[in-house]
C-alpha cells in the first residue's frame, strides 16, 4: 500500500475530517493518512472523549478499502490495527504491551492508546474503513477524569519522534494487512488472542445482569464478541462490546 500523509495543526477530529472528505470525493484511494497535532473534539469509544495535549501525541486516521472482507468479519480490521500498534510499542519501549478487548492498548494496568474504527458496508462486504488512532507519545500530565492514562515518555523517561513512531506503525500495519489479503484469518485471530490483557487465569468481570463474577477469557469470535468461562459453573457466556467490563 502506498501511504499519503497530510498533517494539520488542528482539526475537530481526524476521523471526522476524513469522513467529510469522503463525502465530497469518494474516489480517494486507500492509504490516505490524516494527522493532527490537536483535536478539538477527539473521541474514544462510544461517547468517551480522548484527552491529548497539543503537539505531544499521535492522532491520525487511515483510509482503507479492504477487499473481500465480509461485514461479519469486520473485527479483523480492529485486530490487525491493535497488533500493529502493540508490536511497534514493544520495539520502542522494550516492554510487554497487551490489547485490552476489544481494542485498547495497555502497558501493565494503564492505557496508552485507543482505536476507533468506522466501517462503511456495501451489501455483505466492507466498502471502506476509517481507522482512527490516538497514541500517547510524549504527554506527561493528564488532567481529564480518564482513570489510567500513560504515555511512551512516562514509561521510557525519554522523548520520542512522533513521525518515526507513525511510520513504524504504518509499516507494521502493512505486514498484517498483507496477511489479511492472503486470507490468514486464523493466524491473525490467534495472535490477537495471544496478546490479550488478562488472557490467562480467572479475573473479576462485571455485567449489568450478573453483577461481578470470576471469569476467564476463552475465545474472541470473528464478530468481535468475547467468550468467557464462568468459574463457579464452567458456563460459557458471550458478550458484545459494552456488555461486559473488567473489574479493577
């Protein structure tokens, strides 16, 4: 894939900008990357906001036009993005990084990056994907009510070149995107599951209906749903995003 990078000092959000750009010209080829030093309305999952100090972090959106990816398999896009970021962070930091289901990137018990993907469907397949990424690079002080943010600088106690980090993420993404094009779905799914936060043993989870319970991650379905095994009865339970939460 040939990437085309456009940088802005400030945007409402990179995902919003790219989405609006596609409304004007839907012939834009995949590989367009929109980057901003600051977002006035940066978003996380659902209604969450994304705190980012101006000029300190990586905020970007990537346009994809995946071929022959069914709507029911769209979680594959999230998996390869998360794996790409995880791999690059481990290279730069020399520390183990994990993926908190479905697509938050964690160092130990703290969140270093988030992913927000908007897929447009055409029939049963994906027409285009806008992949938004927020990665804490050089920010040292966080003032929002986010419970557990951390940055590359806080981990390594040194500054990082944001442009270099971006280039390495895009390079690593190309590796996994090639696997996806070559139908290596099982390989991707297994690597994703092997990278999960709290992937082994029983941990406390919380569900609105069941309350808190001890469960163990058993699987992640192609739809992105999480399969847990309940400790007290061995029952398998399937949860969609926002239906289940880790208890701290």
